[in-house]
C-alpha cells in the first residue's frame, strides 16, 4: 500500500483538497491482487485504491461521467492515415 500511495503522489495522480461545504466524501477501499508467474510462483503483490462509486449521487457528488482513454493502436492508425493522405 505504501508503494502505491507513493506512486500516486509521485505522478501527481491525486491531490488532497478541502471538502466543499455541503458535499459528502466518497469513501474508498483497497483492492489486493497477487500476480503470479507462469509456473505459479508469486511474482509480486499489487494494491489499488478504488472509490466506492455506488455511494455517489448524480448531481450531488459528480456531474460528468467521461474518461477519455486512447489506445496505442488507435494513435498509430491515426498517424498512418495522416501520413497516407498527405
């Protein structure tokens, strides 16, 4: 967990900010996973901090539900199409 928290702070993925008046805190929990090698031996332990999204209320805790994620295949395809059309 300490390793994961330090990675979040190091990459500026999350910030601690004061809670706005009239808003509630969305709780979170740790999810643990054991990564194994092909022979079944333990490779490493992983931990993720996840929000309990089911406790949120639309319009009160959040207003948007959009997260843009680009895959490398899509980016490569766009670059190739751009180069071909020049």
